[in-house]
C-alpha cells in the first residue's frame, strides 16, 4: 500500500512538474509572440493585418512541424517575414502557444455572408476589385482576403480605407512598402497625374491612374512627386453602407478563403 | 599612352611565360598601373579609386555594355573582379572561381570544389566576395572553410588547405589579401559561436604561417574582458578583406561581433578584440595596436567594414590615417601608426549611444539593448554601412559610402552553445519599405562632415568606385547602376540592370579603353565608351 501511495505521489509530482513546465513554456511562447507576431496577428491571435490564429486548423500550418517551419522561415511574398533565428526551445514554446490560440474561440462575426455578397455587388465594389477572376483591377484582389486579413481589419478597410494600406503581401513593390499608395505627379511640362504607385526605384516611378492607365516617369522629368501617405484612392464607405449591411459585407469578405 | 605601353608589355610577358603574372611589386604599385585591378579594393590602401579618366563627367552618358556574363548558379553575387593581363577572375556563389576572357566575357576555366551537402553556413547567405591573385596563382575561400590556390592559366588546383572546421560553423566569404609571399584570410561564423582569427598562409605551399585569434585566451592581454569561459565561443569573425600599408608594414583587419550577438548574459566586459580594428605585423601576426569601436556590443555592430588608408592634413598636421564608416553608424578617423583616435562623426541616424568620449568610446545606452519584446534602435541590424566597399578619392579628398537610414527592432533570445548550430541569442527585424531610405554620402575624409548626398529609394548594399574622371559609380537594390558627379553628387548616367547591385564596381582597360565592371542579380556587366 505504502509503496503504491508513494508511486502515486511521485506520479502526481511528475504531472505537476510537467504542468508547471508546460505553463512556463506557454508563457515563454506568449512573450515571444507578443514581441514578434502580435503587430500583425493581434495580441491574442485575434488577427489584424495578418490572419487571426484562433482557428483549429491553420491553412499553411496544419501540423506542429509545418507551424514551426512557418515561424522559422516566414512566408515569402505573403507579408510574413522571417523575423529572427530561434533555438529549438523557443520554436517549441511558440508552437505550443500558437496551438493554444487555436483552442480559443474566434471572434464571432455578426452578419450574413450571403447577404454581404449582395451588398458587395450593389455597392459597386467589383468595379475595382477582383473576386474569382471577376471585376476591375485597380484595387487589391479579394478572392482569398478572408484568409489573409482579420474581420476588424476588413471592416476598417471598408469604412476608412486610408487608415491601413496593405504592406508586403505583393512581391511588387516589395516588402514593407505601402501597396496601392496614392501618388500625385506633376511633370516638368505641367501635366498632372494622380494614381496608385505600381512600382518605383531611385530614378523612375510607375503609376496607374483612376482609369487604370499605366504611366512611367523618370524622376528627372518630374517637377513634383507627392506620396500621399495616409490617403487611399478608395472612397470611404462609412456613410454609403448602413450598419447591418456593413456587418454582412464584412462577413462576406471574411468568408473569402480562395482556392482550397 | 603609358597604359597602352603597359598592355603591350604584359602581352609579351604572358607569351614568354618567363615572368610571374602578378608579382607582389605589381600589386604594391597598383596605382601606377590602372589598366588592371589586381587586389580586392584596387590598391593596398583599399581606396577603390581608379586613376583612369577616359570615362568622365562629359562623356559618361555614352556608356554602353561591352559584354555581359551570366552566372550559372542562383544566389547572391558580391564578387569584386580581379583583372590582369587580359583575364578577369571572379567568384560565383557559393564557392566557384571562374576566369573570363577580358575581350569577350567567354569563360576560360571554372573551378567548383566539392562542397558537402550538410555544409554549415549560419549568419549570412552563401556568398563569396572574390579572389586574390599573386604571381601565377589565384586564391579564394569556400563556404566549407577551405582556402584554395588555382593555377591562374588553367584553373587547376595548386593546393587546397582546410582553414578550420566547418562543423563548428567556420566558413569563408571574404576575398583573400595577397601580400609579399603570403595570403591573408579571415573567416565567418560568429553566429555559431566560433572563436575568430586572421590567418596567413604561404602562397607557394598553402602552409599556415601564423594565426592571430581575435578573442584572446586565458592569460593573454584582453582576456580579462570576457566573463567565465565565454571567450571560447566569443565570435569576432573577420569576414571582409582588410588593407595593407607596405611602408609601415602593417595589415589592417576589422573584426566582427561578439557571440552570442544579442544576448550578452554570459559575456560581461568589453569582449576584446571584437568590433575592433586590428593592426597586424604581417610577418608574425602580432597585434601592434587595436581600436575597439563598440565595446561589449549587443547589436551586431561588426567592425569588418573596409578600412581605407590615406595621408592627409588633419587639424593642421600631416598624418597617416585609417578611416572606416562603421556599421554602428559612426565614421572614424584613426592614426594608423598608433591606433590613436582622431575623430568620429555619426553619418546616419543612430540611437544606441549618447555620443562618444574623447577617446572614441561610446556612452552606450542600456535602454537600447535588445529585449525579448523588442527594442527599436537606429540603425537597423544591417547597420549604417556594412561589408559593401566604400571609396576614397585622393582627387576630392572625399570618402564615399552607401548608407542605410532605417530603424530595426532588436530581440533578445535564448543562446545555448552546441557545435555548428546558431548561437546568436536573438535577432532583428527591419522597418523597411516606405519607412526607410538610402543615400550615397560623400564625407570629408578627415572630419566625416557631410559634403553631399544622393538619395536612394531603399537602403543599398552596393559598393562604390570613384575615378579620376570625377565620377562615383554605384548601384541600388532595385537594379539601377549609375554614375554621380564626385564633387556634387549629381546623377550623370543611369541604367536599369534588372537585379540588385550588391558587388563593388571595378575599373580597368580593354584595348586601351577604360571599362567599368559591376554585377547585378547574377549577371556581370562590363561597360565602356563606344
């Protein structure tokens, strides 16, 4: 009996220690996540400019090994940088923490995706955005926007598009650059062009204007080059889409996961 | 005229085979033979200045490609070509040496050693910055840490020496420096916790003549600047080619960060001789003097930038000086006979120190130290400048440097030493894109005062070449290659080459006509006047 009780006690101590160690690892993972991931994925993985991680299956990281690889290497050309080198213990702690986020409930999205699709169609969004190959190409493609952006970010992008221009999702103009940045150019001979920056280098800039016409300038031929940081060519839809419709629209956009 | 005579002479030398192709004296006299480019930075003073003036401010707009060579491997190209006697010698990533016919760009030979599949390269991409030449032999280092000597005519191996154990993380990216009878080489690998060194090898046999550790062992001067056993894996790599003063008979070589880079828990003290410039006796390797730019570094402020030697009137006195645009954001001028600090000036925005004291020691801000949650610091992890070559023009007295204006977030992480694995203790993220920019800056070489700048869209990784034609050649990450007016910084010519320029330009002549060579992406371009 005594021996059995002793074994039980040892086992419970072991379980307790294991639990304490897992707790420490989880906390370590949380600290690392806060420093390196929360700016895009939200403080508790609720998402933002980057996708929310409160989901049981992450599309690019279906298992722990894949998740560790994504943390270690980033996702080139999808905005997710390789931040720094990790020890195996650090990687393990981050995997543990991010997996724990998958067990928390995602923020519920008010609104109906079906109704939101109708809002999208009648609001003229498709004149500038492509979904599944259909629509105009001045603005960002939205085919899989729900997989890349969290609902709050999508809402903000509709009501205040200038507040957060996307960065680093497209390979051009390149990591860290504002995409779809409005620019205003006045040429040496007085012509004015306003549009979005497509690409730029130290000597040239390429622009698409609101009618989607491409312009290419050498900077030496430009009198004024104004980068309108904090602005967007997309009108704000705050007043144009009433509250319930907005919920539906956000629900629709959040449902867009692209090809599986 | 003198140039053409020299080319005729070297033609006969090559045919007769009676003379060494590039004897030491020819490298020491590089400035009087500007038709060739016989050492990494053009001359031993590492000025990367060409005495050629055929291409100048008036005609640079007419530059046209003479030929283009496309490398066979993908990867980042940082090679600085060597040009002698009708042949250009380059390296291709990661560890291939190739000779090209200077007239056409057609390969004459190429040599790729067997690199183990499990080669350990931690801390940088698998790059190589070029070969050295001495007499009839070409020398280069490899990612598995060999130093290899090839017959310059055929590419056949003369000798192949293991510099150190790649299993411990040692590897080579630097171009060797050839001096009289010796090949000097440095190593990479501080991010795996190597103990750094500079080595000298007998050019004929490949036998090691001396090794100077950049981290002193117990009982040696400087060992008191390390806590516990931390010196054993203290870093201090030596991964960029240094310079040489034949008159003072001193080799100048920069040293890299202490290990672990961003976690200093185990290494209290100044961590000598990391983040320093060493003046070495080339006969013995003895450290004649040292200057530590960043004592107890926690930001990866390698001091492996190219040290440029020049003589100038400084504060009313003629002095032999060495200068460096350090990764930490300051431009330093030191007396190169004694190592005495003369002056330093921040050449980019920096927030890690409240300036420097009268001897050049920084008042490092502890609140700028890396943290688990990240610390925002200027400059970013790649520094204000880094391995890409600066240029000094004796004509203008200006020091030209490709500079980076960018903040970084520095993270402290775990560090646990295990042979051949990362021992970096954290890392960094850069605030790039529209938040950052670059600039080619011309500094008064004796003071560091900004004379002019030419802004670039993004922080560059380009080397620079200045010329007697009054030009500065440089590149950009977006593929632009351009010439600036050396006096004013005004852009005079530009061409889009389609890939990032990450190597330093060189100049030489072809059929008596000045050429400029540079790489972009994985192609090498040679330009000349029509």
